[in-house]
């Protein structure tokens, strides 16, 4: 009985898939003009734990991740580094999936670059044009296409935009993304005309490239259809991006795009947001260089509830790593149990591993409390073991149950 906080409804809801066959799950991937940092991986880890727990509960999950490899930032960065956009983005994409393996994040069923779905994006824009949601506008000599936000009933419903405060005068926003978190209250670009750029495609819309605001909708609908179970990403996706994706998909289909929307909070470093200007950006190898393990990184990043901001300091990380090491040592001792008599208390503790894990994980994916209960339980088992009140058979049950919960956590063994 998994309950999760649905951003769309702003309440905890029982998770019930649309169909019994498979849970369709879309997760926002990285913009590969730069490499992801540990803050980004906190979001990807929350999504990995969610997928693994759904599978633990018996659901089949089909998961898709988007890769933003064509956008304003990628073009600007490639020019700055004097490389092609493909060279830049595929280099960072390789680092991204290398870190997936390092952090034990399962590879999605579909990992799709925006540059591979240009025809699909054009098809969506053509459909939106026929329905009256999209119009053409010349900007700086280029023929762009924009989504008329006010024509979509309920626009901004995910981020709870108050449309009564929407400007009466039409405004157009021409960039893929904008700095900061304020809402761009106006129409957003779906297609960039690009007569002069090398990174563009010939299409029915003219020569150009799909804007970021159409890319995820094109990727998801091309592989999973217009109705999915789960859409999720970082909390920053609530500013513009996910409402844009929702509006595009629902304007075409007339059906709800995603039944559930889940969003993870930021990771701070020393209480501050990560940024290159502050000099506090961390990558996984920065932590590995301090002689910590990849499991310790994963454990720290999943240990704070996904909807709460987490704060990385070296002191906090060291303390969390020590607790994980202590747990692993106790588990190692339990595996070596050879003598001891069975007891009611030890059997109950072995069973509690599963009971408490499911209780807390099914409460909005409360990894923190679930892990704390595991620690408490194995410590109690260790005390009984020292008094020879844990039999070899009971220890084996406890280990089997720990291995089962670790199919989700991926930090103990």
C-alpha cells in the first residue's frame, strides 16, 4: 500500500497504476552541455529508489529518461570550447552513465537524446497548430513557433500558477531556459528557426531545431504514449518546464498526461546552493578521493527524505559513512553465526526487518526512517548474538531479509 505525495494534488495518494501490465515512468534527465554534480545525482537516486521499490512491491516498471543535448546552453558551450555540440554532449553523457554505474543507479529502459526526436517534435507542433495552440512569430530574423499558454485551460496547474495575475498584454519568451526561478508569464517557444546555425534540421516548419519546451513531450509520447503513470524530477522542474510538458501533451490528447507527479528537493553544500561561482560544486570523484566508497555516497544522498532539502558537509558525510560501516560490520558478524540457540526475540527481530522496511518505505518513500529501523534491529540482533540467543537459522533469515531490502537500497552488501 504505497502512498506518495503527488505534486499535482498536493496530497499523499495511494499509488494505483493505470494498467496492470506495467508502470510507465518518465524521469527528467540531464542537460548534457555540462556534467552532472552530486546534487543532480540526489534526484536520480531518489528516482532509482522509487523504481526499485515499485519492483520490490511486484510492479513491472518501464522507465524513460530524457537527455537534453540540443538547447541554447549546449550551443553556447560548444562554441566556447570550440567543439561540435555532439562532441560536447556525448562526452558529458558518458560521464553521466559512468556515474550511474558507480552509484548503482539502474539504467532506464529508454535513454533518449533530444537530437534524435526532431521529427516527433515537428509532428507535435503541427498537431498543436491545427488545434490553434501554436502560432508563428519572426524573432531576430528567424521564424519561431510559440505555444499560446492562455489557450490551454488550466495552464500552470502543476506549479499552481494564479492566472488572474497573468499579464493581459501578450508576451513571448524566446530562450530555452532562463536563469533563476521566477515564472515567465507569457507564451513559450517550441521551435527555433536557425538559418545561420549549423545545429538545425530541415522540416515542414522550416529550417530549425526543437526548443527544450517541446523535447520531453516528444520523447515521452513517442515511446510511452500520451498517458503515463509517473512523471518526476527535481523541484526546479516545477518552474516552467513540467507545466510546459504537461500543457503540450494534454493540449494534443485531451487526456491527463501523468497520473502522479513526484519532485525531489535540492542538495545544499554547507547550507548554500551548489554553483561554480561559489566554488562548491561537488562531483562523485571529489568524494571518492577522500577514501570514501560509492556506497557511502549513495547512502548519504538517499538518507534525507526526498522532499526535504539535504545539506552536505564533510562532517555530516563522515558521520553517515561511519554509521553505514558499523551496520556492514554487524551484518558481516551475523553472516558468520555458527552457534546459538533460537529465541522468540531474535526471530521477531529478523521478521521486523521486512515489516518495518515496508511500513516506512510505503509512507512516501521514507528511506531515512526505514534505514534507522534497520540499524536498530541489527544492533538488537547483535546483542542477542553475543549472548548466543541467535541461531544460525535465524541469522540466515535476517541476512536474507536484509538482502531483500537491499535490492532497493543498494548500500549494505
